[in-house]
C-alpha cells in the first residue's frame, strides 16, 4: 500500500482508502456481517482511512466503523455533517445544529473526539459565511473534532472553501468521467497543502465495466431513483452522465485498460496518477470488492498514451454533459 500525506494534518493515509456510503444504505441490500468482513479485509490489506457520514443509513455506517475501531484503534475515520437538515438550507448550518450533529456522531462512533468532520455538500451560500467556519474552529478548540474539511459538488465551491485557513481537506468527485478538478483546483489545493479525497471514483459503479443497457437496480438504490436529481444532486449518480452515454464511453475505456488490470483497478489507478490527490475512497460491500479496489494501489503507473486515450474518451463522450456543471 502507498501512503500519502493528508494535507497539514500530519497523517499519512492509504492511497486507496474506504468509502462507507454503500455499507450504510441507498445502494441496495447489504448485510452488516458482510460489511464488517469487508472493513476488516481493508485493514488487513493496509487501509487506515475510512470515510463515512451521519446520514449513511441514518448512522448505520458510523456504528459499523465504531465496531471496526474496537479491533483497530489506530484507524482514521472521517465523517460528515449537515445533510440531516430538512430542509437542507444555508440557515440550518449554525452552531446549534452542527454541534448537535457532531454530538450524535461522537455517540455513533463511541469516541470523545472525531478525527475529521466534513461539511456535507452544503448550499452555495454557506461558503460565504465565515462565522460558520468560526464555529468549526470553536469545535476544534473544544476538543470535539481534531480537524475539519468540506465535501463539495462543484469546483467553485472547493476553491472558495480552501480560502478558509483551517479547512484541511476537500472531498470532491474525481474520476474518468470528471476531469475538471485537475485543471485549477488541484494546483491551488497543493499550494495550500489541502488534502484531496477523490469520491465517487467509480462513477457509481459505471466504471466497473459490469453494467449493461438492461441492468436493473433495487428500489432503494440511488442509481434507480436519482438519475435526474430527484433526491439529491444528480451529479452524485453516475457522475451526472447519462446512462447510455456512460456505457458507450466505458466500452471505449475498456480498449485502453492494461491487460494486467481490471476496469475497477484501471479507474482507481488513473486517479492515483494525480499526485495532488491524497486518496481515492471507493466503496465495498464485500471483502472481494475491497481486495480488488486496494490492489490498484500497488499497480504500475499508466503510460502517457493510455492517459491521453482516457482524455480523448472524456472529450468525445463526457465533457459536454458534465464539464461546466460541476
């Protein structure tokens, strides 16, 4: 496993880490016993960083990670706060609500201090409210959290967030279907020594290469009910790419995939080619999925011709649908 510095935290985290959205919910059926087996497999293979949120299964994901931490006290757990708001509006991001969310996560994770708390894709106005970032500073001073960052939808939000001096990390969608963060944001984040967590690295599973025109999804799977943004930002589902277009692009990407890699590993290795990225956080509901994901960290670099080929596929199929939206 390769380890990379996470911003200014002093932590070195696994380049392929573990995103715990899927083990919480909205990804179809998942069994806690199998989820725990996947989490333990990840630690066994060198993963030391786990990303979750208070809304993933209404705390289910956090509680599973709490169980993992009892056996592995040195792992780092990042959670998120804000999406419990209903309605999810800027005014809801205030001292009272954020503190309550953090208290709940402390209980779910059974700790006295949260390692890293990320504001969870807040509305645009939140980034123009320095008093809220002052609240986060106060929570650090009180010992409730060690560090804080943001999870964002748009590049512009990421650029605004890192103007605040104590924002340590930015979590942003970055994958073969989302190239724009690498154009300007990565450079600015490196200048400020801000850690970057590449989320949705497999474009909701599209980049696994396993989906077909007639693939179906469970009713509680966001890939069935959020393709047009009915429940939350549509960019969260297949990275905002139309399903049929995504399938066409993946067929082209398969031709570029090195023979010693699966499509999953190809997609993750592509992300790790960008040294501004601290880690990719693919999900895994089963140990075999975790094993395949994590193996990508030890694969050789991709060639320039392959990298150029991926860019060409993006330009041909994907750019028009996503580039200027996120």
